[in-house]
């Protein structure tokens, strides 16, 4: 019985985290799509982001800041994405994305998880 309760608690917290990630991504959807076939929005597509080069959506015309990072072969991994979302313009001065960073580390982790793992969507 005890382990059953633990399992339930675990399942509830996992699905809550996934929902949080989706919820936190809602404002990003105004500019970003996760569907590679969707029509162009004001920002680059974020499907397959982890492992992809920074500035790596071939259909998007990036700022010089992100084009430079792309030329330097920087890639998105979980740590870089987390640091980026904390303060986007600090990582890439001159960035053309003017949103405030996600200050809360737990929220950021949920958002990063949502963006890294298609199964969590
Ligand atoms: C008002 C539109 C807008 C909103 C809202 C927005 N972004 Fe962006 N985002 C952009 C633009 C434009 C770029 C490209 C910036 C550049 O070229 O300097 C970008 C770039 C990015 C990149 C780098 C992509 C790459 O291909 O390397 C990531 C990651 C990203 N945004 C995540 C997010 C997340 C997560 C949110 C929500 C918390 C968000 N963005 C909200 C417009 C937006």
C-alpha cells in the first residue's frame, strides 16, 4: 500500500511537471512552433532543438548574434538552454528576441524538459 501511494505521488508530480512545461511554453507559441511543417511565425522553429546548432532553423533569418554563434558551431544542450532562458540577451547580446528571462529555476527546468523531450508534450 505504501509503495502504491509513493507511485501515485510520483506519477502526479511527473504529469504536473509536464503540464507546467506546456503552460510555460504558451507565451512562446506566439513566435515559436514545435511543428516542423507549420507556417513561419516571427521566431525560428524549436522542433529538435536539443543537439541542434544555435541559429539552426534553415528557414529563419537570424540576427548577427545568433549567426555568429552558429558559425562557431555552438549547439543547444540542456545546460545551455537553461542558462539562455534565465537571461536570453545576456548570453547573446544583440539577440532579436525581447522577452524577459524565466527567473524561477524550477519553471525553467520544466520548460527545458518540455523542449527537450517530445514525449513530455
Ligand atoms: C515575440 C516573439 C518571441 C517570443 C514570445 C519568444 N521568442 Fe524565442 N526567439 C524569437 C526570435 C525572433 C528568435 C531569433 C533571435 C535572433 O535571431 O537573434 C528567437 C530565438 C529563440 C531560441 C534560439 C533558437 C535557435 O534556433 O537557436 C530559443 C531556444 C528560443 N527563442 C526560445 C524561446 C522560449 C522558450 C520562449 C518562451 C519563454 C520564447 N523563445 C519566446 C522570438 C520570440
